[in-house]
């Protein structure tokens, strides 16, 4: 019975050792657990970053700037040339095509031969001119004889008057035939001097430029109403736009235009410049649009072709509005956002995104209308907004 206290002491010692081991094991288990995730922010539009992150991301703060931002009138149209810079060449008299001297796209000088025609009527016209000229010479001599006889009071007055009338009539016929020959590009004076009748006539371009279309081939018969060849002078390319009735009152002479040519493939996004020089005063037939013409700036038209479709933005007068740099605007679907600083300490800074409605842009600045009241004294993120938006997205698990 004396041994009982000794056994009791050993039992208590073993129990305390076992409890100590269990405590150490529990402590080790607590130490090996992963650290808990930070609590999600209560405001999903808010993000807090460290000062080091602000500096690394190059975040720049500032306020709104105010400037005159032009509003825009959207218009469609085409590259065109004035009527006097395009010529359609036809035959004055019908004939057969003997030769074609040009190809589409070829540049021709003013006065160049573009085609050669032949027809018996050309020969007959030259023959008629030579015969009329010969008759005129005879009638001139006869008129001179009648005048001499009249002076000597030998001939009758009637014969003198008849000679004068015959000579004047033949002179008129000769001048008419000479004019017809000139329209066929045949020199009447050369024909009179040489007597050589040309079997063919040349079609000559009255305008220098590029051949747009060639609608003939050798052996083909052409009528005076047929357009054989078209030539375009590209020296005065301009825009011909159609502006809707609701917008025409905002368009004025001298306003700048930004336009692009969708058909240019990789260069379709290139922005070209023009300026309004003429605003129509009547609606187009069948459509409530008004024609607006604009001159191209500088050498903008070097690579453009008449007939190309264009999408244009006419820059009209605008009001003085709040603006932010393009780098400050975050586009998210149908909404746009900017970031404002709400708090700052020595170690971190807090930002909140706000909804804005973007407007016209110019020189990398965008007119913005906040969808909630924002004082002009608010510090906004002018650069680095995309970094903040990415960090905010991480905090939301990538979900909006």
C-alpha cells in the first residue's frame, strides 16, 4: 500500500508528458496552415496599391483639362473631280476604228492621239471642201468681171447682184465645210495647200490626264453618241459628301474634315484631311441629303482614285468641355471608366473607378462627361489607369 503514492506520481508525470506532446503537435499544425486570403474589399470599384506600385506603374495624377472640342457630323461620299477635269471622247461622225493608241490607266498629254477612225464620209467631206473652194475662186473671178462691166455701164445690174449672191453663198458653204473638217481634226488650210485627202481621222484628247476607260477595239463601228474613251485629270481631286438634312445647318465653309477610305485594305484606318469649300443649297433628288464639296489638304490625294468610297467626319464648332488623356479612359463593353484618388498615406494609395461618357477626341485627348458629380479639384489618374484596372480585376478574381 505504500507503493501507491509512487505509482500515482509516475502516472501524473506520464500524463503531463503526453499532454505536452499533443500541445507541441497542435502548435506545429497551426504553423503549417496556409495564410488566410485577405478579405475582399467592400467596394468592388475600389483598389488600394502601395507607393512602390504607384511609382513602378508610372501613375500620374492631375485634374480635368478644359478645351474646345469640336463636335462631328458624319457623312459618306466619294472621291471626285470637277466636271471640267473629266472628258468623254466621241466621234463627231460615225466611223470604223482603225487603231487604238491608249490603254486604261495610261497617262496622256493634252493633244495626244488616242484613236484613229476611217469612213468614206470623211473622204466625201474633204472632197466637198475642195470643190467648194474651187467654185468660190471661179465665182470671185466672175464677180470681178461683173463689177468691171458695171463700171463701164455695159453689164446689167441684175447680173452683178447675182454674182455677189452666188459668191457669198459659196463662201458660206466653204466656211461651213472648213469648220466640219476642224471638228474631225483635219486642217482645211493644209488640205487646200496640198490637195491631199486623208483616208483617216485622229481622235485627239483636249485634256491631259489618265485614261479611265477604253470602250472600243479595232474594226468596231462607232456612232457619234458612243463614248469611246474617258480621261480624268487628277490634279483637282476633291470630296463629294452627302450630309443629311438634320446636320446640314452645322456645316460651314472652311471647316476641317477627317476621312478614311475603307477600300484601301491595310491603309483603311489611315486618317486623311480635307476642308469644306462648297455647301449645296438644294436637296438631292429622292433623298434628304445635301452635297458638300471639300478640297484635299496638301498631297493627301496622291494615292486616291476618283470614285473611291469615303467615310468622313466634318469637324463643326464645339463648346469648351472637360477632357482627359486617352490613357486615362478604360473601355469596358458599353461603359467607360476613369480612376480618382480617394485616399493616400505614406505607404499606399486608394483609388476608385467612376463611370464616364466619352465624347469627341482630338490630339490624344477625349471629352468626358462624368456620370456622377466630380468636382474640378478631384485628383484623377491621367496615366496608369490600365494598371489599376488590372489590379482591381485581380482583387475581384477576374470578375466584373
